[in-house]
């Protein structure tokens, strides 16, 4: 086994888990799940059958990643945050054929206790604040808070707030990486600083 599994964790036959990943106490990974390298699944995490989790994702305690949720590389899921996969669930109505895809792009952060309503795409390096309810697509690098989610700013890939307007045009530099960010037509473009 090229990954770490706590003795209380359950990994169903057929699950694919990448090298150097860690599956902690009382986690359950279903047989159809595809999990990348260097992933951390915290205590009491559930991963469904029709789920993909990219390399180096961190899924904190008490998160259920249900069918049709797809996380790209380096996604952070904060403690007790929630995914859904049916828009209008009823216990007395079977809706497994109505699951909606949820896609979380590279490097995004989903804060503690936030809820992501199914059928949305969250852009690269977006930052969803704790307790936020996301019910529509989120732009790359957007900082979202509230119920329902409202954009209040922009975040760098490093996780620092950028001094950019919400609309219009502008430029900012990340103080930690010196990467440049430009707001063009309502979208942020990142220019990575070349190594000297």
C-alpha cells in the first residue's frame, strides 16, 4: 500500500488512492472513487463512488464528498463544509438519475461550514468564506461570503486579498510571490513571476 490508512478507516474494493495520500479515523471511501496523490482525508470524511479528487487536496474533518463532485488539484475543503448533489431532494422521491455535477477548480478554498449547492463550478483559486452558501458559479480568484454568496473581492493564488476593484480594470501584485494579477472584462488573469 503506497498510502496511509488508519485502522478505523473503510476503503471499499476498487477505490483508487494515490501515493502518499492519508486516510484518517473513521473515513469511508467508496469503491468507485478516484483519489490523487498526496491527498489528506480527515476524520469522518465520506467519499462517494462517482467522485474524483485531484492531487494534494486537503479534506478536513466531517466532510462528505458525494457522487458527481469533482475536485481538481490542490482544493481545500474546510471542516464540516457541505456538498449536495440533488437540487430538490425528497426522501419519498428517487432522484439518483438527477445528480448535478459540481466542479471545484485548482487551488480553490472552501471555508469551514460553507455549503456548495450542486450544479455549480467554482473557479481556480476562488476563496469561499466560512459559512457561505454558494448557489451559482464562482469566478477564478473571487472572494465570496454570505448567504447567498456575494463577491466582495479577489484573492491571490497564495491566499492573500488583492487590491482590485470588483468591476472595471486594474492591476495588483501579490506581496508574497510577486505574481501579477490583472482584472480584464470582469475576470482576473494571473501572470506568474519568472524565477531569476
